[in-house]
C-alpha cells in the first residue's frame, strides 16, 4: 500500500527542510525524502553559511533582510530548543570593497536605504583600522596564476568599503537544517533518509506522487523539488524542462582554509569580507583560520559536473584563490597541505534561484539556490508555502503571480521575480556573494 501525504518534498537540505517546516505548520501532511543519511548532510553541510543582507536586486535584498531576523532569533523561529543542540549565528558584520567593477556599490546602497537596512561607509583608514594585516593596493581585474601580471598591482588603491553590521555566518549549517527538521517533525512532518526518488508519478496532467529506489510509492497531489545539485535530474523525471527559460546545473566549488597571520586574531577581529578586486570572499573559521572562497571572476573556469560522478579533490583553483587573497594579506601563510571543502552549487544562468510552479500541475521547484541562498532559507520556506497554497487554490501563478508579504519587514514580493520563465536578470551580480 502506498504511503499517503499532502506533499512530498524532495531534498532535506536547508531550503528543503524550511519548505517542509512551513507546510507542516500550515497543517499539511508532509513527507521529506533525501538520498543522504541526515538533513543538511549534502551541500548544506559544506556551505559557508554566510548571512548577509545585500544583493544587487530589490527583491533579493528584501528576502535576505527578512531572513536575518529569523537567524537573529533562531530559537523563536524554530519554536523551541532542539535536543541535539541549536545552530549559532555569529553576527560579526560583512564588509564589501567598493570597486569600479561593482559600481562602487551605489545600487546596493540605494536599495538598502530604501529598505531601511543599516550600513556604514568606510574609508581606507577605517578598513585598515579594523584589519591592520590588509594592504589596499588594487589588483583588478582578478587574474589566474599563469598570468604574467599576477601579483602586480595596477597602481590604484581600494579607497573605501560598505560595512553591513547585520551580517555574519552560522557556525554549523548542517545543524541548522536539522533544527528545521526537528521543528517540522514537531508539527507533524515526516522525513525518510537513505532513499532516492526514481520516478515522478503523474496522471491526467497532474503529479500524483513519487516512487523511491526501493519500490515504495508515496502518493501526494503536491511534489516539491528541492533536490539541490540533483534538481535538473528531478525536473527531467517530471518532464518539465521544455517549459523552462531558466535552468539549473551542478557547479563544483572549492573553499580553502588557511591560518590567519601570526599575531592577528582573525576569528575575533575579522568579519565576512567580499573583495571583487581580487575575486575572493572570506570569513573567520574556528582555530583562527580564514575561509577563502572564489567570487567566480572571469579568470576562474566554471566546472559543471555530474553530481553523482565528479572529482572531489582540490585543484589549482584552491591555490589561485589563496594566492589572490595573499595579495590583500601579504603576511598570509600558505600551507603546503590543502585544507577546506569541495562541494557543489546548484546554480541558474543568472545565479537567482527558481521559486516557482511548473507546467506539471502540483509540481513545484525551489532550485538553483546554492551558493547565495542559505541565508534566505526561513523566508524562502514561508514564501514557497504561500506560493503552493496560491496555486492549489486554483490561481494561475504564471498569469497572476503570488504576492507574498514578508512577515518581519512588511515588504511585498512578487514571487514571479523568481519565475522559471523569466529572462536572465541583468541586475544580478552573477556571483556567489551578491
């Protein structure tokens, strides 16, 4: 006999767990299915888990600002204390270098002021005052290691930055997904781990459930694809790819861990930093380490892979981003042994996610969200639940888009902004850090 549910959620990463939580809180009988052994076990566990409030679009910024309020009061959002422990948000701020490449953040500043998001404009003296290990020579554009001009400054300097105090990171992203799982289970949701969806069941132009790799069937009138790097595969099972103007692919990413320069406590004095001049972002890590990621500048090749068959070893990409950051921090020690994380992003062509319905009735997507949507998981879960109820009540979201009012900040989002049918958004930063 098939298991019965109101909704099946494919994927139990941080976004999938949030969708399950919000539907369960609305009274839906949810069953979440994940091929891995625990919530948040996949790409969520390798996330840099940065919480920031700036994007290059109004709706993206509004969603991030909303999300900040849930991370700030995590216990209030979860609705109790998970016996396994609670994820911690370190609110240490985020500094973004103002460069010609990001139009000196003028658009970001305008959007944040429109939404009353606090920010500070820092000059060179304030930057170095907080980070005396920094050299503010300009090296733009970022270069690859074999470029003959690698390591040579261009004669200019970084003259300023924007600092957002309401930013930071979560120390254990996998635990944050498990906190959401616990809250969803408290609301009646069910989770199945170690099982892969192998078929999307349909009848009469509507989804009717899923079949698992052990043959079990879960019957449900709603299925939500939150499968991360496997999202394109799941969309293929649903036979909806031909209807999509925006698609998703699995992108390999490498993040480096290196020790902070001797004598400087980066863990306590550092912050999240986005530096387009050298194409890197960083944040503190335990043990007075610095986590270094690439902002995907033109010089870095993008390696799209099969999520079930890719090389998880470090490459020259690790070395390139560490050496680029050493331009900013001349005393940075570069270890002989590569340490860090190799994981996958699920990305769209414009790095803006798809939160949408599909051409198959009852089949929904929260995909293309890796890399820059971790922080948005709580409001994205709420917004997806509202979108699903909007469509299941008979509304045509493509013609009459759901409009969702963010509970904390009151901003109204036209959820069509995240449509699968949109044109590539030219206002996007086309990168991981907004």
